C-alpha cells in the first residue's frame, strides 16, 4: 500500500488485518510472559485464539467486499471464541461503528480514525477503564487521538498512532493496576507493563509495517536462567484441544446423567424438572473438578466452561443457559472476575430479551484480594464450593427470588485466604506462571495463579494455618459462640497428607477460640492445574444456611450425606 494514500481499500485492509493477526499469534509467548508477571498468564493464549478466529473470517473473500460487514463479522467471531475479558474488550476494539453502517468497499483516513474512535468508545463502555488505570485503554486512547490529528495520509496517521500506542504502553509501567486480576496487587504492579496495552501496540506496530513496507522484529520473551527454569510435563495431545478432549472423557464417564451443549463448551443435566429454578455455574477450565463436575442433585444444573483460565464467551453462557432453562428462571453463580462479569452479564441480557429471568451471584470470598471497604473488588476462589452447595439446594426447593436471596446470604458469609508454594503451567507451555525460591511462598494468591498480596518465608503448617485463620477472623468478625463450616482446599499438587495436617491445626484453633464447627471438609475441589498450595475457607452459619447445607447432594465429584 502507498503510505501517501488517503484511502484504504477492502483488499488492503483485509491484508493488513491478517498481518496484525499473524503478529499477535507469533507474539503469544511474549504476551504470556508479560501477563504472568502480574496476572494469570493467559493473555497470550486468549489473543492467539481470538486472532486465529479473526483470520478465519478474513480469509473468506466476501462477494459484497463490504469493509464494515467484514469488520463486524470479525469482531463477532473474536467475541464468540476468545472468552475472558479480552474477548469482549478486543472484539469491541474492532467492532467500531460497523453496526448498521452503509456498505463501503473503501475507507478514507478520516473514516478509519472515526471507526477506531468508535471502537475506543465501545471498549470504555464495556470495561469502564480510563486513562491511567493500567489497561489497554492507556495505549488505545492515545493512538486514537493521534489518528484524529494526522489524517493527511494513512502512512502519517498509522505511524503517529503506533508511536502514541507505544508511549502509552510504556507509561503503564508507572501505573498501579485498577482493573482485572492485577488490581489486588496494588503497588506490586509498578514496574510492569500491561499486557492488553502491549497487544494494542503490537496491532498498530503491524499496521505501520504494512502501510510503510518496513519489517519490524517481533519482541520476544526473555530467556530464563538455568536456576529459574522449571520444566513441566503434561499428558495431553494438542494444547489447543485440551478443553474439548477433557469434555469427551468426562462425558464418557458421566454421560448417563449429563450431556454436552451442542456447539459450545457447556454441560447440562439431563431431565431437569419443568418449572425448576435452574442454577448455572461456570468459569475458566483448569480448576477441575470445579466447575463442570459439580452438576447433580441439589447442586448445579449446567456449567459454561471457558478455555484454560479464561471465562466462557457470552455465546457459551447463553447456549448453556438455554439448554437448562425450564421456565422457573435461572441463577448465574460464578467467581467475581472481570471477564466472567462481562460475558455472563451479556448472556443474561440476551436471555432477558427472550423472557428468561436471570439473577446473578458473584462469589467474592478472597479476603486478601481487597479490603472490606472494597468488597465488590474481591475475587471468588474456593468459597465457590459452599456457594454452589447452598445455592443448589435452594434452587431445588424455591422460586427464583427466594433461591437468589438464600444464595446471596451464603455468598455474603464466605471468607477465604490461601498460600501458593509453586506456580501452575498452562497446557502447551513448559514454564509455570510464576516461580518461587525454595524458602518462599505467596500469601493471598489468586486461583488463576495471580501473584499474592505479599511474598513471605516458607513456614510450618501450623504457623501457616494460624496466620490464615487470623486473617479470616479479623476480616469476618467471626467470634466465640459463632457456628461455621470450614473447607481446606488443595490447589492441585498439594497432597491429602498436607491438607489433613492443616485441618488438624484448624480444628485445634477453632476449639480454643470456642467457635463451633458444624462441618469440616478437606479436598481439592478448586484447583489451578498442578499448583502447589492450599486455602482455608470459613462460612458463618445460621439455622437457615445449615438447613440447606445439610441437604443431600450428589454429583461426579462432590457428594454430601448420600
């Protein structure tokens, strides 16, 4: 393309977008490494998935050669396949003002700038981030502003945008994260660039290369030293097929009572009673047996499953919910994460338009992830188990509004803190999301492997339990005379021996503090692949919660009083 031109044709734009997709796909490892430093390490995988989907759309030549239709279809396919917050956000970047726009086979520089500005408005409307929040907006907003002021030619405009995007990305190193899974780390996010802003810069970098004819080398992930390197092995086939192949194996074992939802990564119970208040749970894969293995009597009716550590797409949630809807309305229950919130909310809106009423319960039990005054910012971790147990029983006996009230009550009485000893590895990768020296552990880490709120010296099981319980009691106000249910959760590779040693000390401490235990559970229900570590969950009980907790339940991997 001639950089001095003021017009880009359908074919030139299609070629440029394919090149942008290829650049992101090539940079998957680089993006993953950046995200691993203050996030969960799945950004590169999500972007690769989305851009691979975009290429499928772009590879099909359209008879109408309509730029706006092509961009709208590309955006829709990215949203459908990516999952996570990135699916909604980056698909919105490319959706622009395509909806309802008159067909066109070319764009002027001014029109392209306006299209990108519409994409920015879409991103802000969905994610609510502003400049300085350490998100992709910090690269995208300055790039759009530069485009609007340099519309003399496409070459001038895109070069200015790439420069502005790069500067914006670099500024994120000096910002404290206010969105996403990194926000709980506060000052610990300083010095690290945002992965979403990095992806925006890479897209504009490739646009500049295409328009000017230059070839800029891809940034590459930093080499680890021998002392840091930890190699993980997994029994898998294609890393891109792990979720689908896992589903096949699961249904081979438990297909008598559970079936797949056609076309998406969803499970649904067979023979859900007509008129029942349905309970749909879900989230990223990699936490097995949570979420998909918790379908059964007095538990969940359906599970919408995303890619590894990525929330399911709105389409996955929508189709799974439709398969479970029996006329009694539906509760969505999932962990409080940005991607889940965006995607489940969109699916809920789609269902409401069809007359299927939805109530949402976001589990936010992670005491370490935010102070009490910011309860709505807390993450959902192992407390999901008790929330599903109560909500499932409530949905079996009550109408939508009453079941919703009870589920919220359970959610609001859940408190969890955990420690991590060694990071997990995403399928297809050889290095864990994070590594720790032998003498250190992460206090308050997230369930996707996000770094904890602080790094501390490795300690004995008794001292770990004492510190975790102290944190829960200080935050919750649980005191002498109160009744609780407790749960020690293993994060993947922690042995039952270790978990029982922790539970031994937990029982001693609660007895000393004269806090009555209604029930204790120990297991690995909410894992993070093969991560080493554990968490403690307490749920403050009353007579109503005890009634629903004690109701028998049965599922492939969680059973009570059966």
